[in-house]
C-alpha cells in the first residue's frame, strides 16, 4: 500500500486489547473470532494483491444483532473497522490499511424470502450473488445484476459499491432495483429501511446513502431486491470490427434494431483479446480485429428474438465500415465461451505481473481516445495498454501492465489520466468506487460543495470516524 498512499497516517484510534477480544468472543462465540495470523492474512490482502493491511482480528457475526453489538463496542472504544464481503473489490476498499478490525459478512448468508409474483427477493448481506441468482432462477426470476466476480462477491458488497456489471444497460443500477435495506450504522444503531414496496415517497430515501458508500457509513445487513423475470430466450452475437467508429455505429444500430431486447453491449480491444488468448489460452472464434463486440438479447420468444438478431447482424455486415466478421452462439457451451472472453480479461491481465487499473465514464466519442492517448504516452514502458468495457454504459476499463510495480509508469499515468477524464467531465470511477486507491481524486468528478456535504453526512453518521477509515471520502473528512 505504500505505493498508493505514502502519506496516510494511522488515525487516532484505540489499540485492540485482550478485553476487546473477550468482549467480541462473548458476542459472536470464540469460533468466529479469528486471531491466527495465517488465517487473518487472506482478509488483509485484496483481490488484485496490491493492497495489504495489518489487521490482527477478523469477526464473523451471524446476525444483525451481533453486528450491532460489535459495532457499538467498537464505537465506544474508538476501534476502527472494515466491513468485508467477498473481497473482490478492485480499489483496495475491502481490506484494512493499518490494524482495522475486519467484520466479515460471510456467515450472514440466508435467503429470507422470494415472492414469485412481485419478484422481490429479500436476503442477508453475505449471500453470494451467483447463489442468489440460482435461487431466483428457481422462481423464474433473475438477479438484476451480473458480473465476473459473481461466484464470490456478496450482495452486501455489491450494494456497498453500487456494482454495475454486464447488464446495467438493460436492468438499471442497484439504486433503482434495491427496494429496501437494513444496515448497522457506525454507532451500532440498526437502520431498518427494509421495505419491499416499489413506491414509497415518505421523506428522504436514506437507503441510497448506504448504496455506493463503500462501507464508510455502516454495515449493510439485509436487502430487498426487485428481480426481473428470467428471459426465456437469450441470444449472443460476437462481432469483429476494424475501427472504434465501427463499434459506435454498431451500438447505434443495435439500439435501433434490437430495441427492448438488447441486454448487453460490451466491447473488447485487440490488446485485451490478446491477453485472454496468450495468458489464459482461450481461443477466439474470429480472426484478428482491432475490436470485438458482444451484443446480447434477452426476451420471451426465441423465434422473434432470433429474427431480430439475424436482421441486426445482416445490417451490420452490409453497412460499409461496420462489422466485418461475426458469429452467433449456437448452444449454451458457445454462449459461455464467448462470454468468458470478456469476463476473464480481468484475470488474464493479472498474469502479466502488476496491474494499473482505471475505470472511467466518458462521453462515447471520447472513450477510446483515452486508450490511444495513453498507449502513446506509455509506449515501450508497459507490457500492454488494454481497453474494454460496458460500452452501452459509457464505461471504459483501462488497464496497463508491467512485470512488476514501476513507480515511473505510475507517475506517467497519475494524475494525468484523471485530469484527462475531468477535462471531459467524465467520472474517475464509473463502477468500482474510490476505495483507498482513488479517494484523493474525488474532486475530479464531484463539486467541492458536494464533497463537503458528503463529509457532513459522514460526520453525522460516524462521529468517531471508525467505519472504514482512509477510504472513499477520507481525504476531506478528517480535515473538517
Ligand atoms: P468487497 O470487496 O468485500 O467490499 C467492497 C467494498 O464494499 C469495501 O469498501 C467494503 O468495505 C464494502 N462492503 C462490503 N460488504 C459490505 C457490507 N455488507 N456493508 C457495507 N459495506 C460493505 N464491479 C462492477 O461494478 N462491475 C463489474 O462488472 C465487476 N466485475 C468484476 C469482475 C471481477 C473478476 C472482479 C474480481 C471484480 C469485479 N468487480 C466489478 C468489482 C467487485 O466485484 C464489486 O465491487 C463487488 O460488488 C464487490 O463485492 P464484494 O462482496 O466482493 O465486496
Ligand atoms: C469488468 O467489467 C469489471 O470486467 C472489471 O468491472 C474491469 O478490472 C477491470 O478492469
Ligand atoms: Zn466492469
């Protein structure tokens, strides 16, 4: 972590004592207080293996009441904590920086109810996204979000990061699909906003503060999510294109001709494709192209959907300068394989060594200019500059890799890349959050006064600053 925030100092929090550990054992039971250094280690290291904290204790509560008792104790004693779900976060937000206590939600993994009529699912925060989706499927429903980390990320972590994923284009963000939420606030009080109503305009929508708060305003313990009906027919086209303009033209055409059944529109550049081929040994069914696109449809009538998709592909292929090559998944195996070419890019880049990861929103016209600009800037210094992402959401994933950490490369990237995005009124974090790694750039995407209001909210809910310190808005909060 010294590479990321050399300047951050430990806050004026208390040190953990034996009496604290005994108090926690009385709350969750000795088996769920992890002290063994080897066991604690995995909770201290993030998914990218870049951030490593020095936490000495992990607590694994089972109920909201236990979380509340733990947090109440920590607040009284001024002990800092980090909520942790599946630990798949990509900005260093889920692990301690110093000796914060990890509160893991993994044991809070009960599905509480699914209503097949309204589509409302109520679950504890530690439920793994893929498992919830399986449960939803058994009722003819689906979770409204899907991401490469679905096998280990938890719904509480998804909410805390307001995760976007592969189908936000169709089903919208968790800010819209979350109907209710329960959370333990930094003082230990339980905030019960666990409604399952679609409409409720009584006062402020407090749950929105918790969504996307990255564990800095409280620990989400339960959520009610509105699940769409599971589509009966899902089709996937995979296209090869030779310019970014062709990607944009294809997207325009997809919106026009696939309309309401379009459920994902993802793009991959040639360098990202090379990474999955070289580093993971995956095979691409198309030849070499500058860009590839995955266009997915989800609907209720296979014949109708297939007709539409075939019509779309025909137009794309016949339009001058659009797609030059393409295929449609013929069965579940091909469908999964084509998606893995996109979903496994993250994993493939790690094989290069060290990864510098950026996740920005930009106007579509600028989105790939940033990749080209950075590729020229870093020429010869990196293994690859890879650009891919959720085109339909205006969200670019920009990644650079080197064999090992290189301070000179980081200096060439930051703050330049953030300034470039700010100058075009983009967002320096489209979906992964600020965490530890990007917190100092919050003002690049939010007005000063908005940031001050955020800090006031933080002060109100977390007067002692114990909840996930050093992350997200920390850069302004301790100065106020
Ligand atoms: P963690 O990593 O454990 O925590 C993330 C943050 O949330 C931390 O700040 C933590 O303190 C806080 N937190 C966790 N649980 C709680 C809780 N119950 N209450 C309060 N705060 C909490 N993200 C996307 O948006 N879109 C993608 O497409 C996407 N794809 C990914 C693919 C891969 C392969 C990987 C590794 C990651 C991907 N991510 C993506 C990032 C990550 O998966 C998401 O941010 C995910 O939502 C994090 O969930 P988690 O349970 O792992 O949370
Ligand atoms: C994805 O869309 C994730 O695959 C991860 O958000 C992107 O790490 C990345 O660059
Ligand atoms: Zn993403």
